[in-house]
C-alpha cells in the first residue's frame, strides 16, 4: 500500500524531526548550565577572597554589635561558599548529563578509600557532637571504580548523616563483601529520618524534605542526585531505609571486581567478610 507507506514515512519523518529538536534543546540546556556555572566560578572566587582578606584585616572586636561589618562580611563569605558548592554540584550534573564527565575506572580497594573518607569527616562530626565510627573491615574489598567519585559518593552520604542527626547521635559506617558478588557500604545514622512519602523523591534534583528545609543547614538538594549518578555509572545503586524520628540507613551497593589484581592476590580473597557481630543488625 504505497499510500499508507507514504503516510507512515511522513509520520516517521515528523517524529524524527521532533526528537532531533528535543535533543538539541536538551543539549543546549546542558551546555548553558555548564557555561553559566563555569562563568560564575571566577566572580564567586573573587567575592570569597575579598571577604576573607577584609575579615583578616579587621578582626572581630569584643565590643562589636551583632550587626557589625565583621558580621556582615562573615555572612557574605558563608553565602559565597554555599554558592560555590552549589555551582560545583551543577557543573557535575551538567557534565553527567552531557556524558562528558571523566571517569577513570581502575581496580581499587574500597576498604582503604572509605576508611580515609570517614577519617576526613571525623572532625566535622565531633564538632557537631556526634560519634562517627567506621567499623573495621578485616580485608580489602576490590571494585572497579573511580576512587575520586566513589569517595565523594560516600562524602555526600556522610555529609547528610551528619547534617540530619542532632547532637548526641551517632553515625556508623560498615563495609562488607557478599557471596553474591557485591560490595555493600552501609551508612547508618540516628537522625531525624525521612517521611515515608518523601523517600522516593530524595534522589530528585533540588528535592529537600520539609523537615530538612526548615533547618538552617544550607543544602541545595543536589547531593543525592549526584550520589545516585555516581552509583549508576559504577553499575551500582543506593538503597534507603528510614524511620521518621529514629534515623536513616543508606546502602551503597557495587559489583565486586571478579578478579583481584595480581599484585594483591596472595594477601586477599573475595570471601564474604560478614563475620563477627559488628556487621549484624542491618535493620533500622
Ligand atoms: N541521613 C539523612 N537523614 C534525614 N534526611 C535525609 C538524609 N539524607 C538525605 N535526607 C533528605 O533528603 C534530602 C535530599 O538530600 P540531598 O540531595 O543530599 O540534599 P541536601 O542535603 O542538600 O538537602 C535532604 O534535604 C533531606 O530531606
Ligand atoms: Mg546533602
């Protein structure tokens, strides 16, 4: 039926044209985000540096009223820092969207990488009156990963756990390799928890649960979107369990490396390290 073939072809052409326009519009948006973020970086850095220098030149005096220049400059600095972090997040997502994020996958020991990441957060946790513990893992756990990205994935979860746990609480990080071939890192806090209705949305860009929004903690709601992207690019995923008012548990699940790098072979095995009591109690 030549008639209808023509119509079909016409329809296909129209659809193709539409898809091409959507794709080009999407690409332009991604490019715009990347360019805008990049252009804003320099002026923000300048604002930050200027505020820092001014603060150093005129240190706070005890007689300073709450609305002193020092207080104003401190606020400018805080806001500039917050916006710098937001820009960096936007840039990362723009790179992820456009497929230009550079990922260097190599065999890496998750135990060592995550132990160091936890160490970096200890001081912050202590300042907030929280205990942060990395439960010792007896063995290296090998995955194919980009160490920088995987560390920042754990940092995002730790930052949240610390931010959303009131002083006096605790954050516990554990790591294990399962017989099914996965590395599982669990970040468990005793914080404010997430309302059940909000749980499916926390990985959406800019989503912040109202309970978090009312706190003065300045987040932009991009952290978990980035975390989920990093997990996905490593063929992994993030799981969440949360009880409102009692705490949250996030799990990073990554495929184990099938073959331990030769240089490390004799000192390691891929046996599950779920032994002893320290890694029990996955609920809550
Ligand atoms: N450990 C946690 N405890 C309670 N709520 C959390 C936790 N982690 C994430 N959330 C909720 O998920 C939202 C999104 O997290 P995220 O993307 O990191 O954004 P941000 O931390 O900037 O608000 C948070 O605003 C908060 O409501
Ligand atoms: Mg966050």
